[in-house]
C-alpha cells in the first residue's frame, strides 16, 4: 500500500576479529556470538513492532550471503534474517561487497572490489509496496580524503 507505519532498527553485530582479539566469550566463537545476538534481536524486533508494521533492519551485520560478486561471510548467521522473513533487495539487484579489499579498514588487502557483503538494509512487510529496489550509493572516493566510504 505504501503508507502506514515503518519500524526502523539499526545495529552493529559482533565482528570476527580473532586475529586482533581472540574470542573469549560464552558462545565459542565470534560467529557464535553473532548468532546469539541475532537470536536476541529478532524476537525483540517482533515484540516492539505492531503486527501491521513494516520493518527495516539495517546496519553492519558482519554476515552475508555469497553472491557472484562477494564472498559469503558467516552465511549461517545471515540466513536467520531471511528465515525470519526479511528480504535484502540489494543482494539480488547488485550483490557487490561492502567490505572490500580496497577499503582501508580491510588493510587494502588486494586493492580490488573483492570482499564480503556485510552491510545490509533488510525489509519485512513490503510485499505490497510498489517497486522496492536496492541501489548502491556513495560509491566513489570521498573528496579530499583519498579513501572509499565504508
């Protein structure tokens, strides 16, 4: 219908930083921590949105599917979002990495746009909305900073 309330949620889930900080938490690994966070987040989203709300869940989820243009990152964690009914139009319509080898946060690993798709805008309840699409923006170098946006 295109009208009505939209519940908006933003998060940053645990990163796999085992090379920098070894995992010492109760979930066995950074992936286990991320899965536990998702296990707490999704019921909270369900509880805090009204039954007829559309929901947008976005952020650095530190997980994502494998696409023709990006490596999978913790896909067992990412699938929990789709299992809960969330869709990611960007994955189907573009699918390029959001944490790429040419990103300084990734140590300029290979200078290319290879990497993982870990940043998402997930949608639930938009089946009746006209032409929901996923488009990549802010794709160029930031003026005067000589670095790509993260």
